């Protein structure tokens, strides 16, 4: 399960993350469930691997840092 950690936007989880920079955490198996409509610079921390990804809005992809 992917858990939003914090976001620059509404307090409740939005139906879409379009234009919202959000931080997620989860395990490697959750990676394929990440949204591809969030704001540039959004992040995902994989708790089981220690990997951190940032979202590239222009290319709509999560990039390992």
C-alpha cells in the first residue's frame, strides 16, 4: 500500500495528484502503483530497499536518485 506522507495541497487525499507535489512511501512491490499525474519533484521512498525516486513531470516517469 502506498502512503502519502505529505503534500502541498488539500488536506484530504485528492482524486488526482495533477499539479500537486506529494511524498509517498511504500515497499518495492508498490512502485508499479505510483500515480503518473503528480507534480514535478514528487518523491517515493522504498522502505525495504532504501531507494528514493523523484517524479519527472515532463517525461512522466519516476527516476531513481
